[in-house]
């Protein structure tokens, strides 16, 4: 079973880190820490990235990561009508549990 809470966390880290340009691994870790006040383990990060790539939610370009078009739509959906960042994270988590492998 996949850990959708961790995947949601890493997805938002990719979204935040790559707002202006694709982000490298170090930027993803920094963004994840800023979101959750914790540093993901290498396994959490790599498993989440692999899952997000398989599901076409992120892209990798020259060892840097960004949201795909599908990922951008998911982010907009997750942010819709939420008042806090935590609500966005929770909405994203539910969507990943119900709509993805």
C-alpha cells in the first residue's frame, strides 16, 4: 500500500520548489522541510518521486523536477476553495487515495 500522505507532501514540495523553474533534489528537500518541518528520508523522497513520475504528476528534466500539466491541474483542484495549506494537503491526499493507482 502506498503512503499517500508522504506522496502528497512531496508533491507539494515539488510544486513549491519549482514555481519559477524546475528544482533539484536539494530544493525539494528544503521545500519539504518548509512544509512539514521535517526532512524526508531518501526512501520517502525517492518512492514518492517514482510514484509521481509513474502517474504523470511530475516531470524530470536534467535531474530537476517540476509539475506536469496533469500535476498542475491536480494542484489547482487541491487549492480550490481551501482556506489553509493544511486543507490543501488533506484534499490532495484524499484525491490521491481515490483517483490514482
